[in-house]
C-alpha cells in the first residue's frame, strides 16, 4: 500500500510529489499524458509561490530558466504593432519599476515569469530524480473507491488498454484538473461557468523587432472594430529567454458569437494579422487551445471519508487575470503537505470603459472615442485620458497586488482575536474589506510569517529560510529558556543580541512585527503560517499543538 497516491502530473501534482519526496514519504503519481504540457497555459509565479519553491530547493533552477526581470516588468496597451499602431499606455507591474522596493520588502523572492511549458519539465525531471519508479505517465485513473482505512484506485495504462490495475493508498491527492475525482465523490462546484469563450495560440514569430516596449510582458490590443481589448486580444512573450534566435509567444482573444468555435491554423493566423497588423509577419503555429473563463470553487476540498483531497483546478478554477490559478494550486500543496506529513508520521474591461469603448456601442462610436483619446490636441479626449489614469487603481488588483499575493491569511487561526484592534495589521481596511494592493506584514496568528533579513556573522538569510518542512518553528525574542522546548516537533530560533550574532536594527524590525515582548515567542506551522503567539514562556507539548490544530492525536506506522 502506498502512503500517498497523486492523480495528475501537471505542475501542482508534480510539486506535491517533490514535497513528499523531500520528506521521504513514499508515493506514486499517475499522469494520463505521455509528456508534460505542450501548451504554455500559466506563466506568473508570485512571491509566495516562489518562497515555497525556494524551500523545496527549486528556486535557483527556475530563476535561471525564467524571463529576465527587466523584460517582464510592464504591461502595455496598443492599438496594434503595425506602422499605424499607437501606444495607449504602459505601466509597471509584478514588482517592476516603481514597485521594486515594495515587493522586495515583502519577500526574499521576486515575482517570476516562467511559462508552464518550461516549468513542467523542470518539475518532472526533479520529481523523477527523487522518485524514479513512482512517476507513471500514460496511466489514467478511471475510478476511485474510498474505504474506511484506504483508497482503491483503478488505473488503465496506454500499453495495456482495457485492463484495469488496482492500487491502494492511505491518502489520495487529486490534482486532475478535469475534476474526475470530484465528480466521482459527488463534490459540487459553485460559481460562474464559461462566461468568456477564449482561444489561445502558442506561436513562433519575430515580433520583438516591431514592439516599441522591450519591458512589456503582456501587451493588450484595443481595436474598436473588433470589440475592445479582450476581443482584439493580448500577447505575451514566452522566450526562450536564453537565446535570441527563437521568439515564442502566446496570443489569446475572446471569440465573438459569430466566430467559429473551432479555430484552425488558417483562421488563427488571419486573426493574428488582424490584431497585430505587422506587414509580412511570418507566423508558425505550435498549438491552439479553445477554453472558457470560469470562476468556480468546490463546496469542500476533502472527501467525506477524509482520505481524498482536491488541489489546484480540481478544487477551484480561477480566471487567468491576476495569475492566481497556478499560484493558488501550488499553495494548496503547501497547505496540505504538512498536514499529510503530520498524519503519516504520527481585470481587462476596466481599460475599455476608461477609453469609452462600450460592448453595446456601434463600432463607429467606439472608434471615435479611441481617436479622441489618442489625439492629444482634442479637448474631448481629456476626460478619457484622466479615466485611463484612474483605471489603474482598478487594474492594480491584477498587475500590482502584493496584498492578495502575499498578504492573505486565515482568520480562523486567530482564536484570541488578536487581529481585531489593528484590523489584522492593516490588511483589512477600515470598512472591513481586504487590502488587495498593499501587503501589511504581521505575526498575528493566521498570517504569513513576515520576511525579515537576518544576519549571523557574515551570512544573511530570511526568516522564511528558518522554516522546516516537517517541524514547527518557534521564533523567540530574547528569553533563552525557550531553547528547552526544542524537540523533533519544534525547531527553536532565538533572536537576541549576543557576541554580535544579530544586528540591533534587525532585532528592532522583528520587534515591530512579532507582537510579543522580550519573553515572548511566535510559533509557526511548517507551511509558514503563524499558529500562536506567546507573551511569556510556557512548555510546548505535542498535546498543546494538537489542541491548537483541532485534531486528534494520530499514531502512524510506516510500511516502507
């Protein structure tokens, strides 16, 4: 019997495999496809995600393969890239330009751009290296049966069609974006389905020489005759970033009701030329994908029997704007894996509105509005230009949102209501709304352990680097009595001024964030979430942590 079985070998499933292997948990992963993804799909890895990849030893390889930061620091809007094309606006995004210092304060890691087609091979190679016989491609899980103490998986392999093999696992992680497992378990999903019909193309074309802004990762195009930006389409650069010999791009656009649901290569190339308007552009189509924008979430992420868990798209499907889909899936893994270990071991339309381009207006009227905006001598365009500037406050939720990316927290863990007076360190606004744009670091229970650069002798490292994959972390201020609680369950780090080990400025910065006195300490879960704050010393037992987690003690025997 396998301790864990993973269904799905996309990035979320592969990272779950890597995390389990790093913790010496035997497991098996089934992936129905022969290889990693051939279509780019996701692109941006936010800071919180990269922090987790850093903890798994993946950050350096991913950073080497990723886009150079200076080439992906902006988002731009153009009418086209042709001879008559005009720039509407370029703005900083994802920690670039004016936001660099703000993002650097939030994390030791930077926002990273790496297309899924280049990320997945890195993850697959690492997962296979760590678990050579446990990564099984060309294997489709067709059914699961949950028993009281284990789960049975029925698997069909491509080299033996029609024959079902059975496997048993104590726990199953469903990372199958197609929701086979959720449907089989009767777990319903709620939200808005298929509200935008999209088509995307993975292409190779020499576009850079025609693009005026070398810093723009995503370029939106606005042509009133085609119905505004989402209908005109958007383009982003895929690299390869290590060579200038090949240029690969992703182009995507919404389909109008009159357009065919099946875009072939000819139709896609015609659409690209209509949008880009680059004369004589030679385009090679590598793949085309038709998909719908959906915003749904499963009513629960765990089976009734408690042995099957949903992660990634199996649990929630998030619209692509803001790049929260893959990031949320990876953070699902971070949230789940330590709990498994514990048991096993014991907005695009805003710009259209600002430009006066309305979906129900006549193309001629929309065209007139855009021309008024572009004509700096036309006083009728002044209010449109003001509106475009003001629209950036709305678009911040997509292009500049460290609050949403790093600052989200679990209110349920704040059992003593410590965050009430400060509105969770300012992460909640006065009206109670979550501050999506700004990250307010705090050590209130339920929050992400704040990043602070520490220095010991000549070595600099982050508070985030102190996290242990399988142990809780206790960060104590100065009282060395806390060292006595060090155990196989709890790792202790004491921030103190002694023989020049710690800088005074560092200690002061940590004091501002931790919310405890000289005798206090902060207890952090293995996934980096603050679990509890102590104002003075007390012993930390397994029973104490068990009570905090709200679970019953579990004794587990490994059959390796």
